[in-house]
């Protein structure tokens, strides 16, 4: 075979390839030195989907109903639309009570109005003092009906509560719907999850894991449908068909454990990262509040603004959600949670 090297574009191309390699290696080394972990255990699924199982079909029907009620029948949910915010509280409470849970509220006043975190729990059989939080915020940003962000997260929490009811769980599992995650309260003193996490720390509660379910309903098989903040685009796929698992550096072990379990038990594409919480996108949900109080936590997400074209707009409506794929994710996470509750943290 004759190697042709005298073409006018050969050397410029070779130099370009060399420079790209240098940049990628430099970024990779920089990420490692800053406590960023992009290598996750297991392998992301890349095969074809089989038809939904009977359980997954039931999950799909339930989550679709929850999203439609929250985002269509109730709509925009925040202090500006306070009646709708209270309507969401009523719906979440009603759903929990229909599942025979005892519902508790954490009330606090913001701008002269009472706002509420909502919680129920399953007490662990052998390690009740170890607590896993499954949380999602039920408010939506101003001007947005909030189907994907974050009626999908609330729907998942309600489904976990149904699916795990009566299960043989060794540690305590709490299902919490948080208020005031969206601006102008995001990462402020009035963020519902921060109010909750501070109370937990004050009480000395042993929260061993917090899973924040944040915007999990939109998927695309189109190339170029997925974006990332710098420098993650060098290392992750540009097709937005996966579910993401995100943690800060100190929660690395938790994100590794969760994504490994998901990949073992679920035929669905997945990606994960552990990175400093100050990096763009890493702390963009309620797990941030638990990090602030020293608890381990991760975010499970479709990556929201880095994929979803209707993020924080009036077009974030229930018809944009891929309920089949979301059902597969929820079913897989149910198996992860069961495994997590039966893992001794001591």
C-alpha cells in the first residue's frame, strides 16, 4: 500500500488532529486534577428496546395522568400563581393518602404566604435510622406549566411511593415533594429543599442518600440533540437519548453505586458524572441543598436545558413528554432504590 503524503491538505490536517488530541488530553487531565470523574462503572445500554412490560405499561399510564393533572389541569405552580401551587399540594397529598400513607407537611412563610414541603415515608425494617430521600420539586418557573420541569419528577416520586408500598425495605425511605426550587428562590434561604435539609441536620437525621428526580421526560435519537457545558462535550455523546446521573465530588461513591445498579438491571442508555458542585449544571436541583448540609446526594435528569428545547417556556406541556421511555427509567430506578435500601451503609 502506498501512503500518499504530498497532497496540499495533508500536513494542515495532521497538525489539526495533533492539536485536537493535545486539547482533549489537556482537558482530561485538568478534569482529573479538579476532582471530576467521568468514568462510570458498567456500560450504557445501546441496544433496541423491547415492548413495555406489564409493569412498565402501568407506570406509563400513572405518570401520564400525574403530569397531565399537574401541568394541564393545574398549570403554572409558584407564588405568583399561589392557588395553583396549593392545588398541586392538594393533588400530591390526595395521591399519597390514596396509597394509605400518613402525610406530613413542613410549612414555612415566604413573601407572606405559607409554602409547604410534603413528605411520607416507609420505615425501614432493620435500619430505620438510615434514611434515603427521594425528592422532586413540584413548583414551576414563572410563565411555565412545568410538565417536564418538574411534573415528571413529581410523577416519578408518586410512582415510587406506589411501587415500593409494602416492600421489604431495610432502611427508611422518604418521598418528599419540595416547593420553591425555581427562581427567584433557587439556591436561596427560601428554597424548599434547603429549608428541609437544614431541619434534617438540626434534628441529627442520618440521611445516607438523597436522589433528586429532576426533569426526566424528554429524549431524542437525533444527532446533535444533546449539548453540555464546557468541558463535558469532549467526553459525552451528542445524542440526547440517555438518562443522566450527576453528583458532586464528595458524592462520587453514591453516583457510582446508583449508575452501576441501573446499568445492571435496566436496558436504557445512561451517562454519569461526579464533579465539583460549582461547575455549570452540577448543582442545578434539590440535591444541592443536601450537599450544603453535608449529606450525599445525586441528581437524576434528562439534563433539562442542555437537551429540552422547551425548558422554562410556556411550551413545556404534557404532549412533549416521552412517557414510554420515562416509564422504562422509573421502572429501572425502582430496582435501584430497592437495592440501595438493602445495602448496609455502615
